[in-house]
């Protein structure tokens, strides 16, 4: 099978090639994102492999199908960037990586929370400049604080376990009540009930029509003042402009983001030598209590190994019998 890998980085080549050693697939890597202008690169390829910021709308799907593509392998869990219904109409077979290392993302969320609460990013810069003043670096003990976990799938469940280890009171928001989370003593409540009680809110749910801008100007109005918000899910789970207002009013005491609604124009690329034109993103960076990482929560050796192995397995399954356990 000839496979074109979009949005590829050196680490994608390393891990996908390693997983392809015992197969006969021909992998071609291109750094370009998949969109209307690049889809024709897939001409004469059987499959494309895409990532979180590649775009598969109707126009892109038409181009892929016209160029002979039959299979699409997402090397990620989320698929909000894909028009799944139209792809199926066009008889494209799609598969994703539903789980790789939930520990990777959950642990990164905890790292963001700890750094945000104890101002570790500010302290690091101060010490490098010879400033050992402690003013402005005060945090709070996590023990006994109320942590709300929105989305208790694999990642949310691991995050809950870690927070339980800190001695936190756990509130969970999800239609499905995960037994492992309940066993930790978490209480399942509605989002509206959870928000006024929360000292910390961590978002781990998928992006759907129902969860888009889950945190917005209306929900901010009922938050406990000084709440810390961590988002390692999807950028559009929050209304970024509303968050900025929440930061300005001090309703939000700290904000940590590993994802951003318009990240496809920024993340996974080096923009250090140019002017970033996204005014909303740049406004976020002016707040001392905002911590942003560039969609790196998944980025561990274990996670990349699992992503590559499942992706190659998905392609093999789709090619051999048209059936795949991870099909969309």
C-alpha cells in the first residue's frame, strides 16, 4: 500500500517507519497540512495518514477520492476535523487511534496545573535573572480543594486518580459514569452544579456540537472567583475571548492551555522569526497567570509508539478485509 503522511515531523517518520519494518507499505512523508491546496499530493496513493490540524472537508474529500485514495488513517483520537458522514458517502474507509497513552495527556494536565498554581514558569525565569523575590508566587495547597473533571474517559479517569492522590475532592461531569472514577469517591454532577464549587476545572471531553464553547461568558458568570482552568482536550471547548474577559476580571485565577481553537495556524511550527497575527492568542500571552504549551500533552515515547503501531495496524486491517476495530 502507498501511504502519504501529511503534517509529518521527524518523530512521525521515526515511529511510523519503525512500526512499518515488518510490512510492505510504502510511506511518503510531507510536512504540509492536508487541505484544499495540498490534497492533490495524494494522487496515486492508496491511503493518507493525517493528524489533528489536517482538514478533511467535502472539497478535500472529493479531491482525495478523485485521486484514488481509499483509506484514511488518523494518527490521533479526535476526528472533529473530518466530515465523517460525507467521507462514508464517498466510500472512504476511516480509522483513528482511540487511545494511545492516557497517562501522557493526564500527566501533562497535572504538570500544567502544578506549574500554574505554584507559578513555576515565573519562578524559573526570575531565578535565571538572579531574582529570588517570592512576592507574586503564592499558590494554594491542592489537598482538600474541589477539582472538576469534565469528561471521564480514559484520560479523565487517569487525571482523576492522580488528583485523588493529592487528596482533592472530585466532581465529575460526564453522561457515562466511569466505575474507576466512582470508586475514587468522585461525585457525578451536572456542569452547572459543578462550576460554582470548583477550585480547579480540567477539560478532557471530546469536541462535539454539545461541548463547543462549554466554558463561555455565561458559565464564567457562575464560577468561583480565582478558579484555575486547564484544557488539554480541544481548543474549541472554551470560548477564548470569554476567557480573556474572565482573566481581566480575575474570575479566572489561572489558565493553562495545551490546545487552542485556531491552533492549526500556529502549533507544530516555528514562528519565532515572524510576527504572529493572531491578536487573540497574543493577548493571552500577555497575562502572567496564563500558561500555554503547543499541543504537546501526547508527546511521550510510549504514546508515539502506540500511535504508530495502531495506525499501521488500522491500515493493514482496512486493506486486508475492510474491517477495522477502530473504524469511524
